[in-house]
C-alpha cells in the first residue's frame, strides 16, 4: 500500500522508469512517496531539495500529487531503511546503474547494499 522512491533528484528531467513506477503504484492502489536522504557529507538545505523534487514532479506532470519527504541520517542506506520502518513502507523503489565487474569496485552502490541487508521489499529501476 505504501511505496517510497528514494532518489537524489539531481537529474530532474523526466525518467521513463519513474513513469512506469507511477503507473505500477496506480494499478496496485498504492501511495507513492518521494524521499531524499540528507547526510552530513552531502547536506542540502530543505528549500533546495524541495525545489529539485518539485522540478522532478513537474517534468512528470505530477506536481502536488505525490508526498515529498526529507530524512536526515548518517548514510543514505541508513536513512532509507529508517524512513521505510518509521513510515511503514511496503516497498522501497531505487535506481541502479547496473555496474558490474571492475566498475562495481569504483562505485559505491546504495542499491546493492540495501538488496543485501534490507528486510523490506525492493524494486530496482535501471537508469
């Protein structure tokens, strides 16, 4: 019933996979929530994050139709996990770039860490 889409909202253009996620939630009758996790190493002020989220939602024609959340934690993984538990999310939707092989060692994968350690259901969207 509750789906959280955790994203950095830096790229605010329309994403086909996000549109698919919106339709997926509509078909299930699930409520979709957007989540940005603020960390000490990459802190952004609330106004900046909300502006990026609004631009992202406008690109998808969804401005004002989806709840937006900002959660503070020490790491993105911890923030997503804590938010999902506190707000009783049924599904966590994340993006992945699908790095494998040697590139995997060069890039920290939030999605892979959550796949390995989260007790919540995950939906990984390839971007």
